[in-house]
C-alpha cells in the first residue's frame, strides 16, 4: 500500500518540541535548522512506505534460456529499528533459481532498499525481500541472508559493539532442497 508523503512541517514542529522536552534550546545557533533537517532525513529514511514493488521493478524481467542460480551479494542496507528508531545497517545476499526469466540486477538492490527504508525488524525485512523477489521473478526458489549491526544494541541497552545479527529466509527449492540451500550458502561466503 502506497502512503502519502509525510508532512515535513509537522514533523519539524514535533522535533522542536522534542528538543525542548530534552532540555535543549531549539533556538540556539546549532539547533535552529535541526528540526527541518530531521524532518527531511526521516522522510528519506522511510521512503520505502511510499514505494510500490511493481514500480520499483518497473518491468525489468528479461527472458533467459537458463534456470541456474543467480546471486547478488554484499548489497548494503540501512534501516531504522521499529523499537527504538535507531539505525541498523549491514549487507544482504539474494539468490534465486530462474524459470526462464531474470530480474534486472539493479532491481534486486532496489527491492532491498524499498523494504529497508521503513521502520523495521530485520527478521521481517528479510522475509519481505525474499517474498518480493519470488513474486517478481517467478523463481523456483529464493534465498536471502542479511547480516546487520544494530545501534540499539551498540549504543544503549546491552552496549555490545561487536554484535551482528544474521537472518535468512528461504522459499521454494531453497527450502525444500538441502543441496540448493547449501550451494547458495557456500557461494555467498
């Protein structure tokens, strides 16, 4: 579902209130334009809500006479955790076995961005990416692995700077065929 653009003026007003509530002076030199910058930043960081899978892929499905595994790895991603609105960031690997059609390679990265640019949990985002690739490619199987560092774990709470979370989602033959899954996992290392 595509959503309307956020009201940046309203967000800026709320940020101004938040700064005052935190004990800051929103009128001081370094903070005067901060509310507007935060509003623009949040609109950008959540733009995935206002994107549509079909528009992101934009018809970039191409005939291919093969049904081999296609892998794109080391796709950088940046997201905000929905629990603390703090960033998490890392890399994504996507693999799929085509059935006569392949997706334009940049579209895989755009799909990752569309789901990452929302308030997220890594587990759901990984699943959403896998389902989107399966839907748009018509693949016989899809595998997605995301490895990310979460600032909500690093900056606050347990303060574990070296922790990294890994999630995976496997669909179709990547789930049902152990050999396919193992080939994918060995190729993304």
